C-alpha cells in the first residue's frame, strides 16, 4: 500500500486561523495600550497586566479542572483581558481587576462552553459587572492632566450635568486622550488607528463601526441640536472602543452581514437612549449587552434566502 | 436591489503552473483498468470476457438503459479479468482490466457516424461514450436529449476551470480551437432554437479568452464572457447566473430556464467524434501538486493507473501525502496509486506531506466568513449544528428548512474557515442521512 492520506474535500485552506485573527486584534489594540500607559502611567500597566494575566490563567486553570483541551493558545483570553483592562478606570484596584477577569473568562465564557459559545461579550459583561458592583471605578482622569480637568468627571458626566461645550476639554484633547475616562477609551485616535488596521486586514467589516458611530452622532445631534456636543458624545465615552473592538466581536453578534448592520444600529440607538433619558451618563456597555442577547433573533430575521429558493415556500409544520 | 452582481466571491490560489504546456501523449501503459461506472447513471454492462483480444476504440461495455454510457477499450491487448473495483467514493463497481500489447492498434470499425438529424446526432453522442468531462460525468447524450423537453435558447460553454492546478480545459481552448468551433457548428445545426452561445472563461486565462474571441469573431451568435477569477465560477448554477442572470430554482434543471451548459472539453470531444468516429478513450490530464517533480499535461488512455501516469511524468520529488482525482477544492482522494483515471479525471493533484496534513479543527468563532463566501447564500454553520441534533425527525426537518440540498459541496466555506471546521463533511453527512431518510419513508 502507498500510505496515502484520505480525507474529504476541500484539500486546500486559507492561511487565516483563529490564532492569527486574535493576534491581529492584539496588534490593533497596541496603540491604545501604549496611549493608556503614557496617559495613566504605571497604574494602567498594572491594570493591563492584572487583567490579561488573570484571564489567561483562569482559562488555563478552568480547562485543566474541566479536563478540556487547552485553548489558551488561541489568544482569545488575551484579547478579552486587554479589552477589559482598557475599559476600566485607573481607579480600579488589582483585586477588582482579578475579580472582573475571572468573571469574564470563567462565568461568561468557559461555563457556557468556551470560545464561540458565550452569548454575551465577556469583557463588556465583566465591565458592567464591575461598574454595578463598584460604582466608583467608572470614571478616572489621566494623572498628568489631573489639574486640567475638573475633579476627574468624564466629559459625558459633565454634559449630563448640563455643561456647555466651552466648559468641556478641547476637542483635540478628546482625540489624544486628555480627559477623564477608562484608561483605554480616552485616546480615541489610537483606537481609530487600531480599528482601521483591523478593517484593512479584513478582520472586521467597516459597516459595524461606521453605523454604530454614525447612529450615535446623528441621534445625539438630533436630540441635542448641537453638532459640537454630538461630537463630544461620540468621543467622550467608550463608544469608539466598543464600536471597533466589542461590537465587532464575532461570537456575540449576528453571523450575517445585514444582521451585523442592524446590530450596530441597535447598539448606537440604545446608547443614545440611555445617555439622554437614563440615569447613567454612559450607556454603551449596556447597549452592547442588550444587543448581544437579541443577536440570535436578529440573525434569524436577517438570514438570506438561498440562491434559487422560491420566495413563497416556507418550510414548516403545515407542509409536513 | 443592488443590480447585477457576480456570484462566487472566494479568492483561492490558482496554481495554473501547466497552463502553457500542451499535453504530451503518453507512452502506452502496461495495463488499464476500466470501471463500468465512470458516469452518473447505471453502470455499463461488459460485452467482453477474460482472454478476449481488444483493440483501441472497441466497445467493451454497452450502456445499461437510458441514463448510462458505453465504455471502449483504451489500449489494444488482452482482457485479463473482470473484477470488482472500489471507487474512491466508496461504491464498488465491476471493472475490466486489460493488459496492453503496447501497439495501440486501432479497431477496424472506427468510422465517422452518420449524422443527419437531431435523433441521429443524439445517438452519435451516446455511442461516443461522452459524459460531462468537467467532473460531473452526466451522460452528454441524455443532457442534450432533454432539449426536446424545453425550449433551449442559450448554450453556455463552461471554460471557467475554477479548480486550482487544472489546465486541461485551458489546453482544449488553446490547442483544440478547431474542434470547439466544429462543436458549436453542430449545436447550431441540430438545436436550432438556440440563439446565443456564451463562453464563460475566468479572467485568469486571458489567452483562452483571446483565442475563443478570434475563432468566433465571425459568428454573431457567440459571445465570450470573461468571468472574475473568484471561486466557484465553473459551478453550473453559478455560471448560468453570471453569464445570463437566470436563476435555476431549487430542484430544477438548467433546461427549465432554457439553458444548456456544456464543458468546453466535452464540446470538443463531441465534435471530434462526429468527425472521426473515435470514441472517448483518452483525455488530457493535468499532473501537478507539490509532490510532483515535473508538473505537466498528459494525453493519457482512460484507465491508466495514477502510478504509471506519475512515473511517465518523472515521478515524485518528495514523499507524497495525498493524491487527488481532480483539484484540491473538489478532488476525491485516491486510496492507492493503482487507482485508474476515468473519463471525468481532468487532473491528478499530488500533494506533499506538509500540504496533506489537515489541521486540527478548533471551536467555531461565528466569524461569518463561510456565510459571506457561500455562493448559494447558505449558512454552513447551521448545517454543522443540525447534523448533531438528536431526534432524527427534528434533524431532517432542520436540514430541509435550511435547504441543505442546494449545497453543491464546492468547498468554499471549509476553505475560508479560520477554525478549520469540516463544514463540507458535515453537509455531506447531512445530505446522505436526508436522502436515506426519504428513501426509507418512501418504502414504508
């Protein structure tokens, strides 16, 4: 016999793997990570190290305890840890980071079956969990600019309290990160750079961030009646981070293109509704979680009619 | 809603290394093995027995029924035996083994058929042993006979050749332009309802597009349509849509929308048979892949073993992992090198160990690449989940609800999957269970 390998077609595969996709996301988060360390100093570095380290370790230990195949090599735990860290305030203490990370990986992800099986974004869920459990860690101000800002309030909180555009940090500061907020969400320009990298690498589509950000901007503009304030709404909170790195999460969004567009629109809409009419100044994490839950339904509504399938025929119980 | 858009959107490597190599005629093989089923339909019935002397082009098996095809000796020599042959797809069929005398003596009764009207034209095609050479293997006579049923307005000549490596259709267009021309003339004459002949050729073969345009420059009925080099352009329903905009509904045939699709090599073989009376006994086979020393096109007698073909081309340059009948996207692996090429083998792809090693599948990350890439607009992930549903009835209902039978197993979804999920394999399993389930229900 010739010892030939026999398997089913296709016998050719793309070079892209889950590992490479996750690596690209990590690369895309590098500018934001660097910015957070520059702006918030050692504190940011500690938060990032605590979150990433705990996420990877807890996935490793869970797999070990559950006698499952080791999956830390796919880098998805690193991504979750880094995104969670970047969405936390500089006020977060190490043990809070550890609790949040364990919650994200063990409760939200591993207990539902690991990568691909969780219904909600682990980082977003953990963030919401931490914010609700420890209200104090929502805001936070860059150490270097502390004197520039009023008492560490985030721009969104200031707007909520009725601040006008002139009382807020300059728009340029909003871009480079000279404002209050989570360590990774303030430097919007770094996040946008990373987002463009992901779009260029075809890891994410451009529609999700564009629709989400567009919805937030236009709706805020319609309600506030002021383009500058609407711009602050866009740059002031975690919307940019969510739009590029969390609303584009494959697992917790609809699988189809139009479904993802509706998902993005829904995130934007609910964010604005919470910000304008709710009691929180920030609402994008809640919006994301809400849409995560709706995701399977959106996916079903948006599924394409297969090529050549007749429009009227509906496979169902009546026919059987 | 967004206007006309080409279907098929997967970028795959082309590897058309042999596109500029005209086929080399193979030296007579030592023996050939001719399976009775090299086509869709009933296996042919042998009309020779062990010990008989045969000559090239002599009938050795006649068609069994309407949807079937005759088989001719591809070498001259002696019938060794009629044995059972396990096809790569798992079916066992009888096969005739002939020891070649190395002389390739032609049978005496080979003469051009008398073709005067539609019926004699169809009969001639039936006797030629021609089946869809693109890989499907559907008897061409049956396909053309269906013209009687409907009003065929358009004939699409499939020269897409979207499989990586394969260049046998490319060579037909470049080397056999004359027979392609004759083929069109025949179709024009015997299927008068046709007012349009469209050649669908992928843009990665500009020399073929040019050559066909040159040959048919004086025929206003013929148009050459360059197709994007995006897999799977050559799939029947896809090429029909991309060349005419017509949609073949689920469960219907191209003839139902007034279209006939014929592979360009099939067309040239048809014309050659009508001209010379030499039935289908040899074909151009592309030999390529990472394990081969000398990729080349070979004109080989049907039934030649992979082993002899590879030896003829110069052997392997490194240890071989997988040998495929066809290209890497839809090719079927051979279990050993003694398996023969058949009428539908357009190429042999021999991959080295590295290329043959499948990566371990990881969890589905729901990235949607398979949904985005599926030319039929299906969602492969639902099938992958549905085949694991416990209850049989539930499983079957699910598979049908999501139109599993529309899948043509082109492999694009598995190709793009970053988690290396065996999607096509799940779909095949689903289709097979559904088919068996329906059969059982019918027999109850």
